[in-house]
């Protein structure tokens, strides 16, 4: 009986998540498949589960039991994620690809804002630097996307380090104003340096990704490239959060003075956060340029920085799954409300206000912050 109850949850979750894209009948079928899969998986290991319950009934075994269930849910989610581009139409696949790119950006900003507590308002500049890096390398030197991607990551990291070196001794509003100025400087340079960036017209005819003659410049190809990049960013940050570096960042976020007196190299840790955030934003910029085959300064405005910051705050500062979910929500919700174009942004604004009123810590709060409060 418990197996049937536990199989009902993935059925409801998968059906509700996929209904806006597939329709209720297809979504219900997909949810039924997910529920049956979990039921069969649980059934095959039911004897071992019963033996485990009889052997130990302490808290540790309970936590292990729930952890085993989470693996089933994560496996089901992974299967659904890999199958989505084959179940959706072209438009829906492109929207999900854009959401994955913004997941990479939001997790990159989470290094700076969520983990280190540094308020950066010009983060979109690193995104622009990565995009223009691939655009110039491809159109001028003819370098392939996969060869240019490390250069985009490197230029974003260098830009983060160069910004971090002179300004990381600043705090609060002063740091926010300096990073805001940096973002505007980059946009103005891209807009006025006609001989290199082609000014307001931008750089066109950027080549789509290819590998060994296999063209990846299709909606499905871009989806899996964005999924791979977002997964890599997610993995790196998750590992760092659980390391000594992650604890150092969180100590700086909570009390910089106390962290400094405790032996934490504050400036070095801040610089590392800026460098990693800039690196992943630069890589996301390369994919953005390859996907659109055209880049221009109007794609990298101040409002884009604010949007990415909202993803971090609404998802849950310092929480890696929360930030990823916040990015998905802030990209998909406006698209789902596109049918009511007159009231779409109004409804979107109301949802954000309600979120800040009743769930200030975010959709999925950081476990350490939740424990402290």
C-alpha cells in the first residue's frame, strides 16, 4: 500500500509540470509512466527495505531510507529531462534551452551574491564578454565553438578577477555601484567600438556548433549543450559549497570581520567567487552567441542583471537547487502567461511581491541559513 502511495507523488508532480507543454492527456500518460517506474523499482527492492527496517530503526536508517527515495525521484527527473526535447515542439524546446542558459548565469551569480554575500549589479557584463569572445574568434579567426568555449570561459574569469582586484575591499552599496558601473562601461564599449564590435549593429553570421561534421545547431542540439553546461555549473558549485571554500564563503557572508579574524583569507575568497562567477557567465555567453548567430549590445542591458539577481533571491540565496528552480520559474512563468499579454507582467510582478512577502528565504532556502534561523 505504501508503494502505491509513494508512486502517486511522482505521478502528480510530473503531470502538473508537463501539462502546460504537453496537454493534460499526454502529461497524465507521462506521469503514469513515472509512477509505474517508481513502483516497480520499489517493488524489486522491497525485501531489502524490510530487512533494513527490521535491522535498524534509529534516525540514521530513516535518513538513509529517505535518501534512497530521493535517488528514485532524481532518476525519474533525469529521464524526463533527457526526454523533454523529443516530446516538445520547437518553440517549447527553445524556451527550455533559454531557461538552462539562465540557470548557468544564476548559479554563476550565486557564487558572488548567494555564497559570498557580495552585491553585484553588473553581472551581465561577463555574459557579454563571453558572447563577444566567441563571436570575434569565430568570425575573424574561424575558430569552432568547442575550441572557442574555453576562451570564453577564460575571458570571463579574467574579467571577474580584474574587476575583483581593485574593488573587493569595498562593501555593500559601494561595491554594488562599482559593479553597476562596470556593466555599463562594457555595454558602452561594445556599442561604440565600431572597428571591433560593429557597434549597435553587432556581429552577425556567427557559425553554429559542429563536432566531427555533425551539426549541433538544432533546437535539440542547443538544448543538450545548455543542459550539459548547466549541469557542469551545478555540479561544481554543489561540490564547492560542501568544501572548506564554501564554508569560507559563507563565513564571509555572515560576518566578514569575524571571518577575517578567524583566519579566512577574505580578499582571496572574494576574488575566487568573482572569478568563478565570471567564468561560467562567459561560457554561457558563448552558447548564447552560438544559438542566436548574432550578438549586439542591446542583449546585455542592466535589466538583464536585475533579472538574474531576482533568480538568485527568489530561488534562495546560497541554495544551488533553489537558484536553479528560480531561474526556471522566472523564464517559464512569463512564457506561460504570454496568452494574457496585457496582464502578463502585472501578474508576474504580483507573484514576485507575494513571494517576497510570504517566502523571503526563497523557494528552496539554504539549509545552513534555515538552520541558523
